[in-house]
C-alpha cells in the first residue's frame, strides 16, 4: 500500500547513496538515523533543500535526516520503498541507541529492564 511519504522516501534513499550504501537505519522522535558505508556518497545539499526535511546532521558515525513529528511514518515508507526490513533497527533513543539496548549495544537482562 502506497503511503503519502513514498515520494519523500525515494528522495531520501537516492540521496543517502542508495540502498547499497545503508548498513543500518533507525529513528528517534524527530530523526531518521542512518549508518552508511560511505557518507561521501550522500547528497546532503539536496536533502537539506527537500520539502519535508528540516536539516541533515552528521554526528557520532550516523547520518541523521531530521524530519520532525512525521518521522515514524517516513521511516515506515523508507523501509517499505527500499525493502530495508533486514536493516531496520526500529526506534532509538536520542543518543542513537536502539531502545532496549544498553551500553555497547548489549540488551539488558530481564531484571535490569525494570530499573
């Protein structure tokens, strides 16, 4: 089923260097957070000028596309359009770690999840 964000998803995919340049993708409250093989393949200027994208930030080994409140819908469209289900890591906290992961990406044990 097509989403109203499919066009934006295609633009994002093309300008992060294509599907083959993506090694991981997740999102937080406002940003798509990509791990790219080669950030030099990304066309940051085009993304920054695209309607629906607030800005682009390169930080902490991540290529972050700031979307705003619609980020979860855009994330779903990027996953669907790009067939990236195997790379999808889901929701992340503001530091970029997938929720449910501790330091170093290790998942906390059951007891620690309650604290």
